[in-house]
C-alpha cells in the first residue's frame, strides 16, 4: 500500500487554512496521459532540455518568519528592535544567528544566509506568489488567481511530470501553500501533493502478484475513474492516473517509505514531523524528484513572539541541521539545493503585543548546497533591520540562482493564458556571492 502522510494544519492571520486542497477535480482540464507525458519528455530532450540530475528542496516557513530572530539578530540595535531570543555564534567568526538555532550555528559552514532579500508585497498570498514565481500579483489576497507559475511547476514542465526511470513525480509538495501552482502552464504541472484526497486516492491496494498484470492495475484505475466521474470529479484525472501508475509500477513508492531507511539515520532525524518530512525529501531527491516543497507553518507571530519561537524554532533547528549533515555525508551537496524562506519578514520594531507584523521591505532566507559557496552571510541590513543597506536581492535573483542550479535556460519562454509567449524570468541575476 502507498500511504503518504499529511502535514499539520495551521491558520494565518487572515484565516486562510492550509487545508488539504489537491482534490482530483483541481487537476483541471490540462491533465496529461502517460503517452503525452512521454511525448513531452521526448520533445524536451530534442530541444536540448534533457533531464539534469539536480534537485531543489524548498522549506517554506508560511506565515512570514521573523528575519531578526532567525538569521539577522541585530543585537547592536535598540532593545525594541533587536532579537528577543538573543544570538548564538556560528562556526564562522563574526556571524551569529538567532538564539534558537545552536545546531544550525554549528553547521554554518554548510549554510549561506541572505540578509538583504526584499520585495514589495506584505500580503500572505501576494508575498508567496512574489517569492515563488518572481512576479508580484496584488490581486492574490483579494481572491485573485496566480498569474505566474511557481518554480516547481516550471521544473515539472521543463523536465516532464515524472522521472523517466523511477516514475517519481518531478514536483512533490507536502502541505498546501497559498498562491503556489502551475498557473498558465496547465494543471498537468501542478505539484503531486500527498495531503487530503490525494492521499486517500493513492491508497490503492495492489498485491505483488497483480503488479505483473498491467490490465488488472489499469482495471482498478478505470473503476476509480468511473467512481470519480459519478462524483463530478472526472476532469483532469488523466494526469493523476499517469502519476499513480508510474509510481506504483516504478521504484518511486519506496522513496516515500521511511521504513526502508536504515535505523541509524532514522534515529538521527527523530520522530518529529518536520524532521521526518526532511528525511523523506532527501529520499525523494535521491529517487529522481526534481523539486520538493515542505510547508512548515505557524510563523505569523503578531503577538508573544518569544513564546511562539520557543514552540516552532527548535524543530526547525534540529531538522535542518540533521538534513545538512546527512546531505554532505552522502555527497549530495552539489546535487541538492536547499532553500529556506517564507513570504516576507516581520516589522523591525516589536509591537505592543510582543510580536512583529508583516514586513516585505526586508527579510532573510537561507541556502545550502547546490555546489555554491557556503559559510557566509550575503548582504547587510540597516542598523534597525528595516531595509537593506547593501544592494537588495530580489525574488527574480533567487529565481535565476535556482534556474542555474537546475540547468534551466534563463531565456525560457512559454505561452501564457492570452496566447502570447512570455519570459519566465526577465530581470533576475544569479546571486554573485554564491558562485
């Protein structure tokens, strides 16, 4: 049985629930059949866009993590601005992290923090769209739809929705992330999401002796199709069916099964949900997944920030530090790029409730691996951590850096919903300090 575990639910300040959202029907009219996926993959290879063995794991801290209590503690600032959790020295002289991250501080030679990341949208959905796609969209937080594809969907479109050998989906996401998705690329390039209905639908019990009989398996899927049709969920089933078929007959299913991991490594990660998701992500990229997004929410800390950090930060510190150690030990530090970010930072001055509010003019994010230069803090903020002091690093710069790691042409164009070819990246430049 293939049984993919869902993540916990959280609500941000606008009441948006990161609910189980990938229903069969949401795959829409753009679903691709298995033959069409194979054709798309062949066409990509003919156009010089063949599969490259690099991956991205994006740890998304939804809600907007405080940049001051995480990667830019600013202990020289006045008390109402500096980190409420103090700071901890890293292995690199002169660089500190927020006091909740002692394990990451000891792994800092494997990490690069960006202290001058900035954009202009302080809405949860709008900020998410901006960071994940490189483009602003002011309508997202007023009920609008994403106008640009997220980077995971771009990778799925370029490389094909499944790995050609293992059947692993190119883009896997754990937990719903507002404003993340394929947009005009079509629903065939939506992330494979193990939450909610997708999880239940993938619990297809097929005995080993039946796997050799493809007709039996296809018959099961066909019955599943008819049931979905009766429920009005027929649209887009082809893409889901293809992913399910590829996974069940390929080796991808084993990557999701942590029981296949050696006991020593499982013990290192521990039983915390985030740590297990990070371990699963490592197994997924080893099995050929190109882009994994993990949503670890709960960072919308408008009040009592210190207590909230006490609750959320230790699991993050342990999971990421363990992942970094594991990644370097296995020689994956060039293959895999880890990105840690949220939709924006928090206000530099602590509010009356002991928290911080939304703040897009400055945030921090962290990168690890990808063959880039680690062990450094890139960029600098002003003394009160309100805006960048050095040249701002923008969402499209992050996008260009990810494109370079994945081997995606920065001049790549696709046709949008208006039928016009558009560049997916127009202004961004690779972050020069990393190369």
